C-alpha cells in the first residue's frame, strides 16, 4: 500500500511575476500592444512636458500685480493675490481667523474619523453631526460673545462651497433613507407620498429648483418673513439630492436577499430593528459607490448657486477673471478651481474605497 | 410507541393548532384545508414533492406567509393581523432555513446574541454566555468570532440552529435544512437535530432525509398539491403506505 504525499509548492517562473512580469504581460505582449505602448508614452511625455514647462519652469511665482508676470508661462501671482478671496469670499480680513478655526476643527474631526487607531468613533461622529455644525454656525455667523456678525451675503469662495456641500451631504442622507424606506413600505399612503416626492424632485433640474427657491418662494411668503438666501439654497439642494439619495438607497435595499428579511422576522425583530440592525448596515455597504457618486455630484453642483447670486469658489474665480487689473488669467484661474474641486472629490473617492475594503466581511 | 402517544395525547399540551388553513397565491390555491395539531415535545416530519405546499405550511406558522382562511394558534396565541400577536409568536418559534440566512455583516457570536439582546432585552454578557452554551452544543464554539462567510455550509447551518435556540423557543421549524449542503456536511447538521429531538424539543421538519424521519419522527406527514394526503407514524408510513400518491413518492425517493 502506498501512502499519498502531496507535492511541495514550487515558485512560479521568474519572468511571470514582479515588475518585469507585469510589463511583459501588459505592455509588450504583442506587436499592436508594443506600438500602443510607445504611442502612449509619447502622449504622456508631451503632456508632462507642457505642464512642467508652462506650469513650473517658465512660470512666475513672486510679485503682487499683473505686470510682475512675464506671461511666457503660468502666472501664479494671480492665484496668490486673490487667494484669500478664493478661499474666504468677502469675509472681512480681520475675521478670517474664525473661518480658519472652523477649517482646522473640521480637519481634526475628519482625521479622527478616518484614522482607525482613534477610539470613541461613535462619540466623535455624534459630535461632528450635532455639536460641530452649531459651533461652526456661531463662529462663522458671529453675533455672540462679542464676535462681530458676518452676514451670509459676505460668505463666499471655497468656504461657501464647503458649507453648502457639507450641509447638503449630511442632510440629504437621512432624507434619502427615509424616502427609500417609504417607497418600499407596505402602507399605500406612505408609499405614494414617497414616489411623488422622488419623482418630482428627480424630474426638475437643479437650476430650476434654485431659481424657484430664490425668486418664486419669496413671492408666496407673507410680507416681512425673509428667509435667508443661503438657507433657501441649502434647502433646495438638500431636497433635490435627497431624492437621488433615496433611489441609491432603494437600489441597495433591493440587493439584500429576501432571506435576510425573513431571518430577521423569524427572530422576532421589529420593523425598525430589522432595518436598523440587519438590512441597512448591509445595504449601506453595497451602496457606498452610489452614495459617494451622489455626494461628488452634489459637491460639484454647488457651483450652480452662482445663478442666484451666491459666490462659491467657481463664481468668485470667474469674478476675479473680469477684474480690469488682472486681464487674461483664465487658464490659471480655472486650473486652480478645477484642482481644488478635484482634490476634494478624489479624496471622497479614495475614502470610499478604503471604507469598502474595511467593511467587506463576506470573502475574508 | 404510537399507542403510548395516543394514550397520553389528551393530557399533553397542544403547541400548534392549524384549523382549515387555506392560502392562495393570486389564483393559485397553495394550501387546501390544512388541519394539523402538534403537541408539546412532538417531532413531525413533513415530506412531499416540490410545490406541494410543505414549506408554505410551516412558513404560515410564524407568519412569513399570510394565510387567508382558517385559524392558526401557536402556544395559545392566535395568529391574526395584530402585530403584537405576530411578534409574540415569532419569539416562541425558532426557524432554520434552507440557505441558513445568517447575517453576513455580524460575527457568529453577534448573530446569536442579536435577538436575545434586542427582542428579549437581555444584558449583553448574559446573552453571550447563553450563545456560547449553544455554540458548544452545536460543536463550534471556536468559530464564535469569525464571520459566517468564513465557515463551511454545515457549520453555517449549525450556527443558524444555535441562533434560533438562543431565543429559547418552544417550537423549532426546519425548512429543508440540509438541502443546500454538500453530502459530507449533511450528517453534522442531522446529528445536531437528532440531539435536539432527544432533548424533547418540539420540532417540525420539512425534509427529504428519510433516514432522519425514520429515526426521530413521531409522525410523518405527506403533502401533495396543497393537501395533507397521509399522516402516520414512521413505521407504518414507510412500510405500509395507504395512498397511491404516497407509494409513488416513496418509490421515487427510496429506490435509487
């Protein structure tokens, strides 16, 4: 009788793994692919050359007026000179520290939520959602403890963009969950209300919503009640994005197998326990790409408030471009605005990928 | 054994009573006048061809399916549209599914403690002790901190049984618990079920495991086209089936 001994594992051939293996398998594995590789490299070289040559080598970095620039390359002096306006809008110079405090506080909270080693995540999240907005509002708006009031008309730039985006994101999420659950409810009235809400807001363009909020709404309101323009924009954006969020959440809910609902029912969990403990935690995990997609869209859509006279980052860059002292800096201005938007959106995207990997318990 | 059962039946407590239960899926009449009385401590196996309504029958007992006519009374509580009654009955009735239906985002231990903590309002520590006790009984305490996705099918089904037992149910319903398992894992699940039966748990099992039916069942019920066709003790049921449909079914399932 022979005994069975499994053969030991051998290492794979050296040219199929590592950098060399990857290059061989992906870049030089056939004649068309080799040609494509060289064409690709050439295009990358052209682009990189222009960016380095125009953006760094021939660019001007020092100065404080337009004539300090040679105009052969980029004129980053333009960005420097307008930097405070781009970030803080028309916030009074002596009060800018208040915005900075809010930025730093937000940064600390965000870092505490993202870095895994930090304990008490639940408490930090609760503070970020309830305590922080109140502190931020009183710091930015002022009017208490001797802080000078800064009317929202003076808010602008990146600060306004972030305020709109954060309020929109935080407020539209629960609205989305509520209407998604409503649309799947067994109760006909709740279901009908949810469907009407979602289909109405998805059917109108955001620009219309903002116009309605800023022009039409005051006509319907009684004399003397003056709801702040910024708040009206926030409400419009939130309700609008809430409808999109609801459909993303509904998609996630539908992807959860029926067996999960049945198992929760069979154990005697109530509807809210079933949703809160079993269905939503699983569904939200599936929804992360869709949710972040909506958040990114919302972040970029905030620049539409330009049309109702709010000056977000993009509109303030545009107004700087029309300044007679600074003619012809559109490339630098739009590149800067684009870069800032891209940084935030890319950050959200990366964080969502990390979150997905962290929450994935199914195939470990 | 049957005579003994018959003698003591009158004195025994009725666990589940189904009277003239009817159910339709649209035009399709799935359950036709189902009458079934289950006494405390009884082990019942329901078998029959696919689509005969056997799963639907037991799913009506804890209201995963709604019956449209007739009465279902579980441990003295009548199953109506009243949410209180439904939740009361679900607390007392454990269920094990064909596809386990464990919660993949929770560990094995969390799967077991969730319902005791939230439904029975048990302190976490006590719930965990009880969960570990039942995980030991189904012989997988060492897997308590893993996620369901890391376990084999047989292990997952044993966790599902432990999860139901943690609610300390009066009745256990098994809906084809071994049908989705690889052959070498069926035995480990059946062993747990046999042990449970020996401890006196009231059980209703929908299963095709005829060996299990012969060993543990007090009564075997054969269903076809939404009706209970035959009902007998396992000895009589397998050796001396009365109905043509039963004979045909048994010949198909046993002769290979």
